[in-house]
C-alpha cells in the first residue's frame, strides 16, 4: 500500500493498531505515549491486563523470578512457579478439576483441550457454535465462526467440526424461546450431521467474545451440559476472555451453575505475561499418551510467577467485587443512555465484560456505522474501546478489574460527548 506509515515499514500492514500511538509506559488504566499524552484504556490488551498495568505485586513477582530462572522447559525439569500456580488454581477452579496443563496462549489452550477430549473419549468430532471465536491456529480457526476474516482463503480447514446456533436472545425471533431455539439446533446437528457417539466434545464460550459479548441464558448452558452427558461427550467451556474475574466471578460459568469437563483459561491469567491453562480432572489426563501435549515455552517460569501474583492480587484487592460493582454502574449508565438514543439496541454483558449492539432506530437491523463512529470519537478523545460482533455493529469495553470510580467517571464523561455524535 502506498500510504503505509513509515513506522509500519518492516511489519505487515494488517497489524496496524486501533489507536494511533506508540506506548512508552502504562500504569493502572492509563497508557502514556511517546509524545507524553495519556490514554484511558478500556480494552486492556483485549482483557489481558486484568490487574491493570504495572500492578506492583505482579511487577515484583516477575522481577524476582526473572533473576532466578527465566525458562525451564516442562519436559526437561520442573520449576517452582509452575507447581505453585497449579496449586493456586485449585483455589479458584470448580471442585474436582484437579490437574492443569500450562501453555502460552488461548489458541494453544483450545487446541490442547480438544486433543484431550479426543484422547479421553477416543472419538473424533466436535460441536462448536455460530458466532464463536476460539483462536487463529488451524484447529482453533476451524472452530471459530464469528468472521470470515479469521478463516477465509485458508481452506480446507480441519474436518469433523459442526456448528450449531448459539443462544442469542436479542436476535432470537420474537415467536421463539431463546433457549429452546438454540438447543433445538444442537439437536438438529445430531439428527442431520453427526452421530452422537462420534462427538468427543462440545466447546462453548460462556459469553461470546468476538461474536459481540452475547450472553446466553443459564438454561442454554445447562442444556448443553445435559446433551453432552446424554451422548457421552465432554463439555469444554472456553473461559479465555470471560474468565479470571472478568465477569465479577473467577469463571463466568459460575453465573450459570454449570460444571464443565474441561476449562480453558488465558488472557487475564498472567496480567500481560503469556500463560494459558487447560484444567480437567485427573482421570481424563490419565488417558493421554506421554508426549502428545506440551510445548517449548508452555508454562514459562516468569509467566507462571506472574499468574500466581495475579490471582493473589485479585483476591487481596477485592477485584471480583469491584468488577461486579463497576460493571453494574457501567451497564446502568448505558441503559439510561439507551432511553435517549434508539440506535442503542441492546446493552449486555456481565461484570466488566460489556458491549453495546447498535441498530437502525426503530428496528433490529445492524448499524455498524454507529458503532464505528462511537469507537472513532472515543479514540479522538484518547479513550480506547473497540469493536465486536458478527455484523460489526457492536463496541465493547474491558476495563481493568480494579478500575477506579474516578477513571470510570472519566470514561462516562467522554461517552456523554460522543453519544450525540455517533448516535445522531
């Protein structure tokens, strides 16, 4: 491209960032660029900086571990931070999920979760959902169904994956019950596309991330548990974006009263350091072949130390409670704004995982222009929010779990300025 900026000379153009600056430093919810300007970040690395930037407990843990052992390959010898993190996660995981494999990223966690399900069941196929995002690696990309740009021009993708309708209450036909409408499509897949005995797992996000922060009903999630049990498949809940306190609970699944067989976690687990986890009960891991899972950097010592410090900081600083309280405040703010601006179709989310779906006033027709205008006007005012949704008509907010009242008020003051421009 002839208009490619100079700073992107040696990088692929598609990596051009949402916000037009280069970061120099960051503390709490604020990023300072190389020109000395401060930006209020309500994306936080896409739900990665759970404890905010430069949390002192995380910084201290990283510095201490980096000076001891920076890398210890899990297949060669053990290191203490990995052992500590495996034990620490028992404090927050559902009872019985007593063994954890550590990797680097969410996509790796998903890949290994599916591999675990296939080895444990000796079955081959997977049910995933329309609107899902599970990663960009080849298996994860095949599971993903929220945008053609994640998978286009890369076929053939991995086979044996079948997509059913996700529970999307806002876009369920008025004549249908959202739970029944979605679960019936899972059963349609089992009638028309795949024999239940061949299904190794059902993989589902407890709130769809890239799909637009779609919040299903609790009954839908419970129904998936029942279907998995009925056909002898495992239920994988992908908590990569929604987990580690993001929704005001350690894991979003707690809102639904559902216990999966396998949980994937990443993003906010390490407060910015690459770490991912696949948790399941020991009897499943015992069915895996030695050497079938692993990785050079999986469970890196510094990443594990950061994750231990992250969990401790969330507990000690009351971040779960803060995420729930500030999430209620943010949701109430946009619900009030919705009364003035009919372009706001739905305000949805849990805790500090919040999105707005924009529509053409008086209809439910997607309005991507309004969402894009809102994001652009926020960025002009140095507040970072970003888009989501299969129609490109949502904007999402993922503040730090310890976002302060002052910072939330500052963001809402900017939203007050932006709304009449974007939603006019």
